[in-house]
C-alpha cells in the first residue's frame, strides 16, 4: 500500500524510470517506486517533469500538488476515471437527496465540532467556554440549518488564540494551519477521486466556483487533528513558516490514529473514512461513518 508523500524543494527534473519516480538534481539521482507514493508536493520554480511520468502517476493514483512562492499549495493534479465503476458511482452520487445529504452532514460536521471541543479541553480552555461549545454541539440539527458549526468555530478560535484573532491574520499560526489544511485537502481529493466520486458535488458545500465541494465536506473532522499537530510540533518563536516546519506538517499524514481499535496512518484512515461515508449515504445510516476522534490520535502519533 502506498505511504510516501514526496516533497521536492528544488529538483531539476522529475521523470519516469522503470515504474520509479526519478528525481535528478545536478549530478545526483534518487529513485522512488511509484507504488510507494501517495502524493508529490512541488516547491520552487525550476522543476520540470515529463508527461509520461504524469500519465503513470495517474494510473497509480498519485496526486501532484504545486505550491506558490509562499509555499502554499495552489494547484492539484488528480487521476481521472481510474475507479472501475466510475460511471455507476457518479450516477448514484448525482441522485443523493437533500435528506440523505443533511443526515450524513450532521454526522460529519458533528465529528469536527467534537474534535474541536476535545482540542479545546486538551489546551486548557476555561470550563464556561467548554460548556458553551457543548451546548452548541448538542443543538446540532440535520443539515446544520442553524449554523452551530460556525458558532462553535468562533468560540474555539477565540478561546485558543484570543478574541482579536481572525483566520485572515498574517501570522505563523494561520500560515501553518493554511498549509496543513491544504495538504489535508490534497490528500482527501486524491482519495475521493480514487473512490469514483465527483469532487464538485458536495453534501453541504455547494459553491459553484469550487471544484472541491465534497472534499471540503469530508476533510472537516480532520481539521482539529491538524490544529493539534501544528500546535504541538510547529508553533514556536519563529515568525515565519520554515522549510523544516513545512516538512513536519507533511509528516502528519503518516502519523497513527486508532480507528475501530486498529492503528493506521492518517492517510489510510481517510481511505476508510471515505468508504464508510459512501456506505452511510447510500444506506442513509450515519452510524456507518467511522469515528475520527482527536482523542484516538493524541498519544498515537509516532
């Protein structure tokens, strides 16, 4: 099973060599089996890669992420049509009713909110703010028609970083979270496509200008896990997101989490999560969605 995320900072040439990714920089060459790779992340502005390599990456369900000058992922190249019953699954996805989507969204976003509460507890947030978050979570309705998620998020970020903090601030914590969420999004997109789903057709997100509505839906429970990882491993006295910090964030995908009493990597848990989501929405049974819990991640990472 693929497990590597390959980070290329300033590779000169990437090409296919006997089912391996060949990375060539000056006179140095590194070979990595494509079967080991889940994703390639490219930084810098001098890297060239062959169309033959990109074709074989698609066949192996390997995602490609392109970063901008600020090192934030801005582009994703994903496999197309590799799932064996792609048309059947897309047709079924297009018939999901508002009732189906609302019931499953309540489960998906509820997991995110509970993970935010767990991280707030772990961070020592005062009891009255934790109680407020609990009350909001308990009031969550089908489809979250009253926007409990938005209210919990407000209390969550205010409690962790102060009432003056906004997600638009130009600061290290936002840079780290933005990079981490982009990596999460890219990995989830590869898995969603690999399971024959259309990324544009979400269950809650439905922005006509967003090609990744379903991806943005399904990554929600993992965001607080990334928040925890960033706070534990990245935030320090630096004022910028260093190269070493970016590598540390990418390492998140290979950390361990316990799912149904089995330890697996975050990346593998996403695969199981998406497959359970498909079963849940087809059966209109939210209990079929596997539980992604922060408390099953804290202490399991290695």
